[in-house]
C-alpha cells in the first residue's frame, strides 16, 4: 500500500500546482504623478513658558546653597503673588559646582562655589508675561534663560494648513500632467506629515536692577506648517 501511494499523490498535486500558476495575472502598472505640497497658517500664541534662574556664589557650597534657597523662595512667593499657581511652577535644574583657580605647577585651588536653581513658569495669560519677569528679577532672580510663546489649540489651524497643502499639491500635479500632454486622474494616495512647533525664543540675561520699568512683551505670530505627500493617476494623451 505504501509503495502505491506516492505516485498517486504526485499525480494529484501536479495539476493543482500548474492550475495555480495559470490563474496568476500581472499587476497593472498605473501611470502616476507624485507631488509634495506644503501649507502654512499664521497662529497667535496664547501661552508662554519662562525659565527663571537664581545664581549665587559663596566661599562654601553650603553657604552658596543657603543664599540661593532664600532668594528662590522669595522669587516663588513673588510669582505666586502675581497669579501663578503651584501647578505652574516647577524646578527643572539645580546645579552646584566649584570655581577653581589654576596656576602652573600647582594643584587647582577652589576659590568659590556657584549654585544655580532654575524654575519653569507656565504662563497661561500673555498679559502676565511681563509682570512675571519683573517680579522674578526684582526678588532675586538674575537670569531669564528662555522665553517661549506657543499656541495651545492649533487643531483648526492645522486642518486649514492640510487643506492648503493638498490644494497646492493638486495644482502642481495638474500642471505636471498638462506639461506631459495628459490629464490628471483620481487621487491614489495621500500621506500627512507631522507638525513641529517653532523652537524656543532665547532671551538675554537680565539683571534685577534693570527691571525698574515694566518689561514690554510682544508675542507676535507663529507659522504652523504641514507637508503632505500625494500620488495621482496620470492619464496619457491620445
């Protein structure tokens, strides 16, 4: 029985394999035009983040740290007084490092210790930006290391930018089709790129004695940009 089974199986499988090969059809190659479009929309910022630092220097690390803590507490109290809540204030950096003097042929000598404490203030009303900076500088802060404006709700603007990008892509694809003596067909594929917010805007260091007048703040506008990649059917001319 085993001897007779193998030839029979071979005879049954061979026609099935041949039939599977016969029903394969070649994939149709559709002429296409690939175009990338970019849409931009201006948006007005409605919030800001400010990095505020207190930097102190002392003969000992403990002394410099104690002075820094007292000044930072005063800064935090001043920021709360202008309307910022605890959820809007967070420590993002604390650093203690020795300041050394170097002389040829001698070991380095520590001459002082520097302490830097940086907090991040989230400002939810742009009218508070100037008062926050002024309050911080007048109560012990001596560095504003970063000021960044941003729009908190950009969904509507992003969708507008997407629509603009697709319109531009379609216009370019249509121009390419006409230049190639054909016409533009249906949309085959579209891919929407991600949105990247503008980078932070750095602010030069401010000293407390400079904060006598109200600090003017002008957030301006941001550009929200979106890129889309499209593929269109190309219909060759006759």
